């Protein structure tokens, strides 16, 4: 497995491989890999000639009061795990490589970035789409793999790709959960022992929503209030949002009749966690 640290070296290497007919599968990450990332890398390895993983904690997607500085980083561990999962190349640039002195260009997807996570994280998705656009231009993937846990991110990336005619297929893979239902996230490592015990209530609330909808409840306000009640039953939770939206355009819906995304963000102690499920056809 090769590690590249500059745009030019990886771009040249990939250009050569593509000239020779190799297909490129790409998994962009911020490192501190967990089973969710590894499932994407394994898939990229299985479906493409060359699988590329990027490891870059992107400063432009963090707000001034967010956890950019303390975001977990462990390159040696990530290198080993990526290799075991079948990665052929790692792109591991420094911040100055991606945002050199005088950097001025940002990619801004409108409307769908102002709701859900975007409402409390202004500028977050501009940072995400900008870095993903830059990474796509660097790696030139045929297919890029994202996790469903960041449901809004996946919708935003698909929109960007469509809008500016990027020649890459986006595949969104299922959420990987711990045995207790907690969605895997690099941020889970911030949780205290007690918060770890409480955090699976997020998935419990999503499953409750699914049961209610299956039982015929369509009213979004009623579903949301029952979800909040069980989340609030754990002391350390502060709900940022519980939203039930159209899964493709993220518009709020009043009644659940067709495919819906139920998404939430909750502060568990000091840690902000997100989770979601998609309800197919209103059941
Ligand atoms: O999902 C992530 O880890 C990041 O948002 C991404 C897509 C790697 C961009 O920095």
C-alpha cells in the first residue's frame, strides 16, 4: 500500500493507472477509522481495480467552537486498518497542501445545507463540499463511497455532483452499529462510560418511530414528541433536532406517506451525536 502526501504525486500516479484502464474507488475520511469506514474501504476494494482512502481532518468544516483541534487522530493505526481492509493507496495531505496560502475557492450547495445539521453548523457543508470537490479532482474516482450515517452530507454531495457535472458515481452504504445499536462514529470515543450506556437510546427512539409508523401513525408531530420523550428519559441528553423529511430533498413533511428520512442530532453530555433511519414507503 502506497501513501501519498501531495496532490501532484497522487494525481500523476492515478492518471497513469487510469490511462492503463484501472478503475478507481474512493473513500474520503477524516481518519480515526472505525468499522463504518472499513466497510466502505472493503466495498471500494471489491468493486474497483484500485481503492484509495483519504485521511484529512478538514478544518473548513468545523465551526470556531467545534472540536477540530481535539478531533481524534492516529495515522499509524489508520494506515494499518486501511491496509487490512484492502486499500491500495492512502492520500494523507497536510492542511497547507489542501488550503495553500491565498486559497479562495469554495463550493456552496444551496438550500439543502441550511436545515438539519446545517441549521446549527453554519458553513459546515460548504467546508464538506469544498474538500470533497478538491479530493475528487485529486483522486479522479469512478466511484466514491459515503456512509448513510451522515445522511445530509450524502444528499449534499450527490447534489453537488449532479449540479456541476462531476463524472463520479456516489454510493451510500448502510450505517454500521455497535451491538447495542449505537451508530459507529469517531466521536463515540469522547463518551464517558455512563454516556455510552445511555447513547443507544438514540437508535431506540428511531426504532420507536418505525414501529409507530408501521402501526399507522402518520402525524410527524406525534412521532417526534414520542421520540423526544424516550430520549429525554436519559438525563444527559440535549436534543438539537429530530426531523422527519423527504429523503431526497430534505424538505420537512407533515405526514409520513412515502419514503422518509428520520434524522436526529443530540448532545450526549458534551458530545454531539447524529443518527437516522429511512422509512420505506411510509412503513
Ligand atoms: O464524512 C467525513 O468524514 C467528512 O465529512 C468527509 C466526507 C471526509 C469530508 O471531510
